[in-house]
């Protein structure tokens, strides 16, 4: 509890991280309260051809799309899809990547080499390209998008945890605990994993933004959830033929994606500054040198 309060207090002093946190909380609130905030909640599935491509106004705050549906309402329900994709994909990547990194980092030998070579195979191909290939092979659907993103993102966690675990193995407290007869499983669970939690949290926060952006790219290419799912990337793809006249059609989901990704990136940078003691020591040393120079 004290650690959480410490992190929050330091984040409150970081303006960029605070902006990111506000943006993410706004996204979560919009997703949870979508049925209440939406002015036309039924427009997620209903069509109104007579109202197609209406500009923003009092009745339709962000205008209507090519089917006459309220863009503002669909945008709110699309936030649920966005959060669902990000949370499940990053969560699945954590479940796969963290244990792989811990085992490969702690144990030396053929198993470690095999696990890292497998992760290298995935990292050799750009994540977006690999995700497109998987989604194209499996077909456009929400579960397939989540699976494609999970399969392509777990190596980043594995590599991060592997490097941190190898570094921790050289620490005195780990060597002394092992010398006292602690089992490898106990040592990994109680000593190594808590000490690699900070970089994992930072990577997960930044990874949420990147995963959401990749999911939007898949939706734009027609590989995301099929209609009438209010997915933001697909909405931008549908708006192309009506630009620049119906500018609001693409602007609304585009701004939503931009703010969401920026929010997670800003929060991730702030968490990295707070949770990584090496950065704090470096910044503190730099401030000390600056003070000596001023003196």
C-alpha cells in the first residue's frame, strides 16, 4: 500500500505522466459508462440511411457515418473493444513471456538457448507484419486479432525478463540465498520476480499503447472484428472514400486512437522514471553535477 502511494505521489509530480493517467482513466470511464454517455446507444447495430454523413451538430455530436449511425455513440462502445484487445493481448503476452524469460535467465544450458532462439525467431519478423500474416490466415474476428497480437508480443517480455534475471543472478542477495539452500523455484518466485516487476510494469504500459495501435492497423486493413462491431481502425478505413467532405468520419476515431496511445506512452515513461532506480540515480547525479557547476 505504501509503495503504491509512493508511486502515485511521484507520478503526480510528473506532468506528462499525469496527463497520460488522465487520458487512460477517461478511456476506461468512457468504456464503462458507454450505455449512459451514448446519445444513440442503439446505433451500434441499427442503420439509418436517411441520416447518412450528417455533420456534427446538436443531435449528433460527432456526426454520422455512411450508414447513418451516430459516430459519437459508436466511438464510446468502440472504447470497450479497444480496452478488451489491449488488456487480453498484453495479459496473455505476460503469461507467456515472463515465465519464459525467468526460466531462460536463471537456468544456463540448452533449455535457455532454445527458449531464447525461439523468441529470436519471432523478433526477427516485424510485429505488425507477423500479426497481419496470422490474422489473415485465421480470418477477421476479435479472438483472432487478440491471438495474433499475443503471439507476436510475448518475446518482448521474454527478452526483458531474461536480461534482468541474468543481471540479478550476480547480486549478492541472490547468491547468498542460493548458498543457504533455497530451491530455484523459491528463489525465482520470492527474490527474482519481485525485482523484475518494475520493468515489466513499464513494458506492459507502453505495450498497451503499441498493441492498441497495431489492432487499429489490423482493423484498417479489414483483419479486425467484422461489422457491425464499432472498431476504431475499421471506422477509419470505411471513411476513406468520403474524405475530405465528411472529415469528421475519420477524425473522431483517429483522434481517439491518438489520445489513447499517447496516454499509455506518457504513463509508461512516467512509470519508468519512478520505478527504475538506475534512472533516478542517474538523474540525481546529473542534478548534483549541475549544482556543483553552478557553485
